[in-house]
């Protein structure tokens, strides 16, 4: 039996012996939203649990927009277009774009252009997080678990912090999206390693689809709240990487709504537990 796993850009073919009893569990295939840009605009105008984005941003506010790097399927350019429309009264000099690398490598200019488009690449300040350089970070204290909170200094200088990303089940953080844009995305190495420590990874709640009670997920949100995350824009995707849902607004309320949507479409109950599907929605 041949199975094509959603891996990389072209997939990964696995050949299983015919004698094996292989069961492929696939997610539901939610249809793509029609006119996703229009629906992104509507989500920003009518967010979950908070006032509209343009009401939160003053003309003189400095705005930091956190974006996924190339290892994620997030439709960054589309989300950015909708956000920049909402921020039309803000000067470009007051808007910073942050690439949430976590511990990933720095992206090249060519990769940034592919990710964001040339006009955005050329027209805005782009800052890629460097988790390995303490001089680029500021300390915000400690978490309840006792881990130091080091966050990108330039991000913390922003009055408004907008977190973007997409939501799918995550093998130890429960779900992606939400506060992960800040931790690990914009955090220092010490903070990331503290959160991803052996004790937390080994915790029985640190698994797919697990949020409350998961020490990794809970600390991610503690760090995001400490960093004053202002506004969330998360999407969900089908296996064709088309937008199937938009969840914008308050960090926790909007992410919880997206998690529930993903729970219904990308998780399957097996003997009272939830297993991640073998073919993921995002291609990552």
C-alpha cells in the first residue's frame, strides 16, 4: 500500500507491505471560504471578544505584526493585505513586520520576497527574530514555572502587537497558532528551551489537541499575556492550503474558537482518545 504523507512541498511516499494492516485516517475536507480577502476584512471589523482593530490603533501607535516563516503554510501576504487596509491611518514607518523564527534559520531576501511579495518586502521594516542574540531581547520576568521570559526587544517597543498564524494540531503544544507567535516565535533561546524542557515534553498532557493542563500550552499563553499580545488573526486551512476559517480578535477567545473548528475537522476519536490524522491539513 502506498501512502503519500503531506510532507514538504511534494509529499513523501511510503510503501507498506501488503501483509500489513494499514489504516489511513484522513481529516474532513472543509471547503475553502469564498472571497477570503473579503472575509478577512469582515473578521477584522467584527472580531471575537474585542473591539475592531482600527479602534485599537491610534495614528501615532507603533504596530508590530508577527508573521510565520517559510516553514509554515500561513497565507501571510493575504493576511497582511487585510491588516494593512485596517492600518491605513498608520504611517509605514510606524509598522514593523516580525518574522517569528523561534530557533529557525534566518530567511534570505529572496525567501522573504516569496513569502510577503516584493512591494511589502521593499516598503516595510522587517525584523527576523534572533533567539541566539541576548542583545536583541528584553527580560519580562519569570513564568509561574520559574522560566525566564526573554522576548524580542523591538517587538516589545511596539504599542500594538498583532499575532498571525494558522491553527492545526501540534504534537506537544496542543495546537499551533495563538500565543506561539510570541513564544517560541519571538522569544530568546533560554525561554524556548525552558518551555520545551524534558519535564514539560514528557508530561502526559503535552500532546495533540491538549490545551488546559498542558504545561507547554499554558506557559506559551502566560508568556504571550505578559508580552501584552493585543490582537490575533489566525486561519485554518484544508489540505490544499486554502483558508477554511478565520478567527480574529482577543488572543484566547479567538484561538479557542479556531481550536474548536480544527478539533471537529482534523481530529478523530479512537477509544476515547484523540489521534492526529495521518495526512495533515497544512502540508507541514
